[in-house]
């Protein structure tokens, strides 16, 4: 028995110790510590999407432009460069056609012999820009009698053809009264089938023979008519200024 005045500490039963130990729950368990870094690494990351596969297309080669095939035309009786250029839609008109075939035609574009082979294709196209640029006047002229005379005088000066404004005007008013479409259907020339035409009443054979390069191959064209007539008058009379009547 225990001594008097002393209290005896009751012994804890094993089961109580076990219960007390268990009462601490999971806190008493020695679990490994997980740092923030480790925790992050422990999270399973979604797999990265596979990179898109680059498809390389074969290079497309530029189409090779086919070289223009030159076209030719055989001159027939009655042909003129202007007529051929219009009928075959030559780029640049008769001027380009003449430039492309100058070596075959010669110095006078108004004279082309039957059977002559002319290039209408690549060569004419290549000469179009040059001919068009050369044909453009450097000065702007009014589309009336005054402008036609002044333009003709500039062309005449480049070709050494004499003549004055007053000399041309005087003869124009006598021959056609300033009408570029005037035609004489009653005289001997008309009876022969070659009527006088235009401002200075020139027959077609004379117009073709004295046509000045750089002007239209049309006897009704006012500038071409004046310039050809003055060229003819210079050859026969020395100058249009010396003409005071029928010539």
C-alpha cells in the first residue's frame, strides 16, 4: 500500500498512450516537406503542341514570253505605206512602218515598188516609239488655217524648203478658200481621174512625189498638203512665194 499523504500517479495504460499518439493524427507523421519550387515541378505540364510542319512549295518559274514573229507583206500596185499601216493595224502607223523598212524602201517613203517585202511585225513594233516621237511636233498648233500654215513652215524649215506665211496664205485662199476638203472635179486633171485636192489643190501623183517625211500620207491632210505643195513649188518656181496663179 502507498504511504500516507502521498498520491500515487496512476500509470497510463498502453492503450491510452497509443490513443494519445494516434490523437495527434497525421501531424505526428514525418511527412517530407515540399518546397514551392518542388511543388511546381511536381505538377504535370501539358505536352507542348507539335510545331506546325512547314511545307515548301516548288518555285514557280515565270512564263517565258515568246518572241514576236515578224510578219511580212508584199507590196501590190496602188499600195501606200499609209494604206498598208491602216489595213494591218501597224503600231505607230506609216511612220513606224517606214522606219522599220527604210533600208528596203529608200529615202522617199512615197515610192514603194510592187513586190517589195515589208516587215509588219517585230521590226515595225520596235520602230513605233521612235517614229511616233519623231513625228510629234515640238510646238502646239491650233487646228485651223493659221495653225496648219505655222506647222507646215516649221516642217519646211527642217527640210530646207523655202516659203513664207503670207505666200502660203495667199495661194491657199486663191486655190481653196481655206477648205482642206476642197476638190476640183471639172478641169483636165479631174477628167484624167486625178483631181486636184486640198488647201493648195495638189493632184495625187504630185503629192506622192513631193510628200515630206513626218507628215501624213493623205493629200487632204492640211499640213501634209501645204508642205508637199510648197516642196513642189520650190522645185519648180523657187518658192511658193513666187506663185501667183495656177501652178
